[in-house]
C-alpha cells in the first residue's frame, strides 16, 4: 500500500445524501472530527453512526497519534487506537454501546498481533483469538455465564458477524474449529437464506448460498473475528449531500460534475498550482442555488498556502447551473498529487491505488 494513503479500501461512489445540515467533517484547532457510516465510510453528520476524532499528519494523508471513535450521536466511546507512520500500531480497545469493553488487542504495522480478547456485555470473556502467527488461531471460547465451551481451540463455535467490510448487520455463524483453525462446513444465516462454506486447514475453499443456489470461490463471508468498520476507514470518497430529500445532483456548464467541473478544475490546477511536491487537500464547500458559497470552504491539508490557491481556483469556476428549485449541495472532494500527477477524479485515484 502506498505510504501516503490512509484507507484500507478505496471505494469511489458518487452519491447524493439528504441532510438538512450537510457536514462531512469539523475542525477545532488541530483536531479533526470525521463522521462515519456503520461500515467506516465518510458520511454526513446527521447520518453518522460514528464520529472519529484525531489529528492529521502535517505531511501525509493520514492520522497521527491517538484516535478515538464515538458512537454518534450518543457520545459514548466506541474505539481507541494509535497511528504510527500512517498505520495502526499498539494497543486498541473497542467498547459496546452500553459502555462496556467489547474487545482488546494489539496492532503492529496495521496487522493484528498477539492475543485479542472479546467480551460479552456482562463483562465476561467471550473468546480469545491468537494472531501471533500468519494464520490466526481461535484458542478459547466461553458461554455468556463464563462457562468454557473449549480452552484448547477444539470444538464447535456459534457467534455473530457481519459478512464483509461493507455490511453492518450481524448474522449468526457456526462451525467447527480444530487446533484453533476453521475446518469442515461453516454456515452463516443471512435471513433470506443460508450460505454454507467449506474450509480446509483454515483456508476457504468454496461456498454455496441458498435459496438462490449460487456458488462462489472468491472470498469467504464467514470469520469469527468479523469485519470491523475501523479496519475499513475510507476518506477518499467523492461525495455530495443535498439539503432536500430525493436524488439531486449539481451540474456544471450543463454537464454532470465529473465531466464538467472536475475536468475544468484539473486543467486549471495544472496551469496554476502544478508542483512535484506531495500535496493533499480534503475539501468541503457548498453550492447554494447554483452559486458557490466562498465562506463555506473547509480543508484538511499538508500545505495551507497551496490549499488557499486551490480554493481561489475553485471559486473562479463559476459555471454552476441554477437548479429548478432551491437546492443547496455540500461537496466533499479529495485532491492530491505526487510527482506532478494530479489525482482528483474517482477513476484517477483508483488508478493511483
């Protein structure tokens, strides 16, 4: 992974989000608050499930030091971790919505390390998984009353997990572990049907989903460790929020924004701010009834001077089309470049990754 890129997964989906108060992030001094969906994607404040609070690196497109995630809007802590050199590194703690400890563990260079312990809401240990080696091992599993189901990695497991990094709902999973490794047939109850997957020595072989009778071999839907949102933080989506419900998108010079505004912006950046130094700016600004609101600009950047120049360039682009009704849009736009190459369109950033 490129050392400048913060995200684990880059998904570029231009979307319109309805919000009466469309805000993607807030700043207070050096501290940034990002609003996140249940799967770790950036979203507007009123739709958020989590709020991540931390400090951004002055040079990289990355957090640095301690970060804390809060359940939003309740305000209880959901997750604590530390970044070092753009990666999770050191102890982490996750909390349930009731404030009890949910899981404790350690990251080393963004990889889970050592033994991770999960807890029930009553404070009793649920399970322990050892990540010390390349292949994780499930070593202990307990009932909710504290009675052990197994203590040697051998036995039946029944628990809950989401099915991938994009899903949020928890599904029941069950299967057999041998020496801490998933073996044989495992199932995940998806509500509308069940997927049955076959594992050999911990390796996923194939899956079969019913009632649609679909076979798959690309990736497993089942893992006792789950797919946690905090391992899927994505701040490089290009997003649009609207102040009214419905599918509304701003247009620029009678073109969809990617074919009009972003094309013209890229040309002007090349002419006016071209640089070989690494530069990034996560921008937020509003288009009110076809007019750019210059007072709405916010930016997270490693170079405030260049970000100011970039703001002036964006303000100079004044061909926004007036909508048929009163509409306000908030646009979140990540822009960065390396070695003179600019990345601002979704497909360009995908290519960079």
